């Protein structure tokens, strides 16, 4: 027996957490594509990571990529938490958006695909 919608606990916080993780990974994919496309952007990303990650010189721009991932994830989680936190969200739609976003982010970190979209 299912409860009426008025008695269900809001699931917006769960959807916000799930979608924020996907957004963080999309940011990582976009930054990865940008670093492959432009050496100037790669240097900028490296400097961002070098600003706060100890021994960042040993891993290059990866430290900056992870910095952007963390900013995208945490920032979107905060925004989505306040936007969706007290709502009931259709989890099927949130799951579809999540899966599509993960697929896109996986393509954006796959170097042969990046070279394909950049025409190299």
C-alpha cells in the first residue's frame, strides 16, 4: 500500500546529491577537453591546482582539473539542495539525466573522443 503524495518524505535532497555528482563530473570532462584543446588553458588549470595542492608539480594540470571538479560538485550541490531539498522529484527523470550526464562526461575524458571532436 502506497502513501498519498502528501505523506511522502521529500526526495529532492537525494536527487540534488545525485545530480551534483554528475555536474562535477561534467565539469571535469569540460576542463579535460579544454586542456587538450589549448596549452594556455592547460597552464591556467595547472596554476589553479598548484595554488593549493601540495606537490602539484608532480601531477601537472590534474590537480587543477580536480579543483574544478570539486568546485562544480560542491557548488551545484549547495544550489540544488536549496532548489530541490523540500520537493518531491520524479526520480526516473533525475536518474535518466544522471545517466546521460555520466555518459557525456565519460566521453569528454576519453582522449580519442576529444581528438575526434577537436578534429585532430
